[in-house]
C-alpha cells in the first residue's frame, strides 16, 4: 500500500530507520537482495542531492543487483 502524500516521507523515514536497525540480521536471499538495493538507492539519493559518499561505497554498490 502506498503512503498518503502528506505523510509519505515521515512513514518512509520510520520504515527506513527500522531497516537500518536490522541490517545485520540473518536475512533470506530475497531480503538480502532488497537490502542491497535499498543501500544502493540511498547512495544514489545522496549523490543526486549533492552529498558526498565514499568512493568505495559507490563503486561497490554499482555491482549490486
């Protein structure tokens, strides 16, 4: 279900904090795939909005599927 536009970022922030707090959990192959996609997306967002991201992270993340 999608978020209502008036609370989209608030809800997503809370979900992202939950995910960040569980990155070291034992994940299924499917969850591991989406964990890596989520990290890559976060790097892309940071770069798109002018934030510096360590070069190694960017190079490594481009190999994630």
